[in-house]
C-alpha cells in the first residue's frame, strides 16, 4: 500500500502523480504542490545573528507543470543587516514516476533575482536546471536527492554554483496514523566555481564550498484548523564547512494546501 496523497483521503492514489513524499527543509520534494509555505529561522555565527522569514507560493499550472515563487527576508540582530533577500522562481515538471516502485522524478529550471541589498543578495541573476528524485521502501523509509546548477547571467565575476541536497527520512508512526511523523536528516552542500563574486561568507577565491547537516522532524500531511493538508517541519542546521556566519540555524516551516483540480 502507498501512503495517501492527503491525510483525509479514503482511497490510495490511482496514479503516480499523486504520490506524496515528506519535504526537506532546505531542498524540495519531487511532487507538485499547490500551497502556501512559510519559513522562520534563527541563526548565529561569527558575524552575529538574525531571524529569517520567508514565504512561498506554489501553483499547479497543468497536470505535470508547477510554478514556485519564494520571497525570503531577514531581520538582523547584532551586526547582521535587515531586508529582502534574493527572490527565487522555480518551474517544475513531473518527468517520471511509478506506483509499483513508489518513486518519482521531476526536473525543471530555477532562477534567482538580485532583489537582496548588500550582504543579503548575490548581486546577479542566476538560472539553471535541476532534478529532484525520491524513492520509498517498506512504506516507511524515504530517500530523496536534489541537484541544481546555477549560472550567473550578468556579471562575469560571479561564481557558478552547484547545489546538492540529500535526505533520509523514516516514518516512525503507523502508515494510516492521522499525524504521520518522520525522523529525517539532510546533508546540504553548495560548490562555487570560477569567479570572485557571489562567494560564501568569508571566502575570497574559488573554488569554495559549504556543507551542512540538518536533523529534522517532519509531521504531515494532517488535518488542522487551517487546512486539511497541513505539514510542519522543524530542524537544526550545523555548519560542517565553509560558512562561519551560519554556524547553527534553528528552522521551522509550515505548509498549507490550496485545493487543486488534479488531486495532488
């Protein structure tokens, strides 16, 4: 049996496009979502601390095509600045999947816009392809992987970036439980190649790289007072290399479904 696409669903999915996978806090799952998602985090490092607040709007334009707009911001504490960060737009296409093998792949393109001011933005337009994949075993164990390549469009000094995210999640509740709970861990890395601008904090030359490990708890989808498809995730990001500004980050995110005609 496959985990239902919605917590209140009485029937199992009849097509692979309806499969549901828990989402990583930093990365993204392969399925399409029509939802509002909000993020909050608090980080502390060698250059002070700050509170990050972000919002995301995801829209399903066709049975296999979705759009995701993310607007991030920061409220500075200590020596950190405040303001809007770089806005991101994602175009996601469901490429393949299987009910039998409980797996899905999506591909698409990601772009960022230089809306951030000063240290809150990379000062350039970036665009590039991505691929997201997920596979579930024994109805309870999920592995996910995201890979994105970003290329600067305006300034030749801006670095090219390769973002990679991997996640392993284990459902610790019964399959039909009203509040599915996953214990999961992410490993996130960004590699910066060529150029001397848009580097990670503290880096002056490329190649450079950052690496984080993020233990998390994911709950959902479940029926709440706000929505029938509510998901909540919380985690702590530990810097392993390359970013002394974000030594430790405490993260919380919540997503709420917007009804769509495709049943995803």
